[in-house]
């Protein structure tokens, strides 16, 4: 017997590597290739530094009010956290408490089973079909909750809102979480449904479309009752999860909508160019509504291409996992980065 | 049956209020009355804003390396989190997993039972004696882990290192956490014991002595094995808890040791003056080694004094809890704030 016998032992999620080379092309963690809104820089310089001695706003209203106004909901419908990972972790802890199996796709964000394990939540994965599409019927059995990303990661595939609604409607006794980390890049959001279904929680992040992965801000929008339960659990874990920089800089990123839309347009334009070029080079992929392309090559193995690109300091994401171990998840970079990638692939495959 | 039946329902911790008045004197949440180190301000202006688009360093080495060097331990002995609340919450989740009751004092940081509840950890409080002192024998029964602050909160009472060591030594099968949020203000740290006992975790915060409550940085130091287990659970909850501002500003606060020591000396000097004046006005209190005084008055009830001070926009902390409902926890402010407090009390009591 020793203290080690009483330790919770887990296999943690492994985030994408964060290499640091001067000339690298980093297309492995779906970050935004453009900097955050100029207001963020301005606020960094103007932030009342001496106020850092005080606890930040516990209810984070600076941020929830701004998000509520932007998304046309009430502040009582908004929950914020340290990236959408923190939001989803809290939501697992809060809503998946029945002891029944929760459901999510077999090919999806690989953090879902990790959260389930750390909180002791049983789960059952539901296989996507051969085109990486969800099958609505799979989500109509007894369950303790449902979560899926839309568009899905790492496939980039978007399900129509009709399927999302069908699943929510079929599960009034479960909370259904729709993880919309990538929706800004052309997907259709389930947000219009939050006033219709009180069991729907929509989750978003600043890390992709708002170019603030380094700030760690995510949020959820849902029925005020859901948000109240979520806040109760959050306040039982940490009174102040959002630090002052997150609150103040996070607000700036929402206020500048013109910059936001311009960034999205640029990323989408580059993505479409990348699709054309990848196709030309013999890749195929499900149509992507996200800021990445999930591609497989007709001749060369994904692992081989991954290692080749790595040797040229071009970093993409390769998952050695069932069903997807011959795919690469390639983030959309700047035009220049996309060109370096395509040129390198041309050299190998052309 | 509804989705609400499956929700984890908790009674959350209530943090001290954060009033916003122009001329208030805020002595209710033990914040530092002085701003953080000047290097923090400089870094705010110099921070590479465009890098905020990238995920922050997942292993937080910028911060753990700096802390390791300062505290003369290895980086593998340091864990950082979003305030010590995040650190302790993770530690509860990681180390208090036996199903056996954990032990902590009856009068202590009121977040301990809240964390226990949210994670389903059974606990048994151990009564402090009539002088608010811990009784070592109480911590020598079977248990699933032990936590206590030293100096204790909200009493400010410090236990000698010999008692701390006695408890650690008696519990080789449990992790013993010593929450040293207030130790910098004159207490003796258990840090020298971390290389001797692998079941000891020492927890610290930036929110008090380093004047960075608004940044949310806390840390733990212990045996590398403990830290590894803690990181595994952390990486199962959120890959990146520390945002870029926390990492970069947090480092600056450690690098300027002269400023740190000067701040501590000022707070301690004001605390000693406050003690003399409070005594003169009929208060008594256990000797405080922290940045607050936990005082009771010979005639007037604590609640009455609390409400009187509140009406003058002087905020102190009052806990309506068994054994301590006739005490006020008064944070040490600047000399000017302390004088306003004492003058107001003089008016009521003198």
C-alpha cells in the first residue's frame, strides 16, 4: 500500500506538437494564420496593469455581455471558459452525470473519450458511415448525453441542421452538445435552435476563427437553466477561470466584426485554392467547411507524406488511429504557406 | 424524467464580493494593496501580440522553469494552474481517489468541502482547538488524503513545521497537501520537505504576495512522481490552461525578487500597525502570519461592525459560519486604507 494506490490514473490527450523553428510552416493545430483583431493589440497596451492585483470579474460579464449582444441572446444564456476544452470539460462534469452511456462518433475530436475517462463517464462510440457521415438512428437509443462537433473534426464534414435538430428532438432527456469549433468557416450553426430546445448546448471557441488560441477563450450558449447548472459546477471548481487579459482582450475580438469577417473570407479563399491543388495532386477529401482539409492520397501513404513534409519543416497533423490512419489533417494557412505546402507536395508527388 | 434529472447539482463556493465604488476601501479578498512588479507592466506592452493566434506552451515551461529556478527545485517538480484554486481542484481529482474520507480542519478555506462535493470525495472535518490550532492526533487516523492551509485561512494562524512534518510522516499512504497561499507574509514553508517526503504537495498562489489575483496563476511543488500524475489529469481536462499572458507576465513577477520582498515588507509593517490599533480598540485575534487579521470585538458583534463598515464603503469579510460568526477577516491594505479603517472603527467603538 502506498499513496500511489489512491491516484487517479489516466491516459491524457496529446495535443498537436508546437515546434519552434524560424522558417517552419505550421499547419498542424488549426490555428488562424492571421493575427487577432487590432483592438486586441491596442487593449494589451492600454490594459490597467495595476488592476491585475485584484481578482477578475467572477461572473465574466465583460465577456458574456459582449457575446450575448453579438449572438443576440441574453447574458444568462452564455457561459465562458478557458478555451472550449474547459467549457466542454465542465459540461461533461455537469450534464453527463446519469451513469448511462454517452454517445459520440467513432471518428471525432479525440478529447471526448479522455474527458469521459477522467470523470468516470461510460460512453459508446457510434460509427460514422463510409463517407464519414453521422447516422441519425444511432443517436436514438437510450443514453446519458450526446456530443459531436459540427463540422466534425478531424474530417471537416458538416451535417445539415436538419440532422442536428432530429437528434436534439429525439433526446429530450439528455443534454445534446454541438461543438461548433469550426462553424465560422462556412458551416450552419445550431444557435437558432437554443430557444426552441432547452437540452441543446452549443459550444464555440476563440482559438480558430478569432485567432486567439493563445488567450484560451471558449464559450457555450444554451437555455438559461443549462447555463445556470454549468455555472454552479464551474463555481465549485474555480471561482475565477477567466483572467483579466482574457476578459478584456476577448471582448475586443468580438467588437471588431469587420476584421473577423475579413479574416474568415481570406481563410475560406485559401482553403478553396488548396482543395483545387490537392485534388490536382491526387488527393481526395470530404468537402471541408472548416479551416482544414482532411485528405488522403491515391498512391502515397499518409504517414509517408507526413514524414516527408516534416523533414521540410512543414507540420501537418497525422493521427495513427483506426479508419483515419491514411489521412492528413492540413490546416489552412496564409496563401504563402499554402503555396509552400503545395510546392513541396508537387515535388514529392507531381 | 427530463435532462435535468441527469445533472450534477452542487452548492457552489461563493467568492468574496467585488464591489465597484470610486472611493471604496476593499479589504475583503486578501488581495495585495500594491501593484505587481514593474516588469509585468513592461511585458504587457511588449508582448508579441500576433503570437496570440498560436496555442500557448502546453507544458508551461516558461513559467515552471522560472519557478523551479527561484525555489531551487527541478522543473519536473513544478505544476502550474489557473490560480491555486485550479491547482487544488486538479489535485483533489488526482490524489483523493481512494473512496476513503479525506481530512481537513473544520475552520478553514471553505472551498475544500465544495471541491470534495463536486468530485464526490467523502470527507471528515477535524475540529481546531479553542485557539484555532490543529491537533496532530486528528490526522493520524485512516484517510484518503489530507489538506490544510498553513497559515490557515481565515484564521491566519500558523502551525510550526514540526506539526506539518509529523502529519506528513504519519501518512505515507496519503497525499498531504499544504496550501501555502499566505506563507510569504511571514510563515515557514514546508518546501524544504518535498525532497524528503514523496507524499507532500505544497501549493502556492500569485494572487496574494505577488499581486496578481487578476492573472490567475497558482502552482504546486512536490516530488516529480506527484507532479507527473497531476499533469496527466490536467492534460485529460484541458491541454492549455495557462494562456500566453499568464505565462509571460507570470515569469516577470518571479524575476523581480527585490520588488517582491519590498512589497512583503510593506504589507507586514502595515499588518503590525493594524494589530496594535485593533487591540487598542478592543479587538482580539490569533497572531497573524498572513496578509489579514481575523478579529473579534469584546463588545460589538462582528456582523454589526461588518454592516457598519459596509455602509462606509469599507469592505471586510464576514463568514456566517459555526465558530467564526463573531469574527471579521480584514485584509491588510495600504497604510492609507488601514488608517481609514481604523478611523472608522474608532468612530464606532472609541
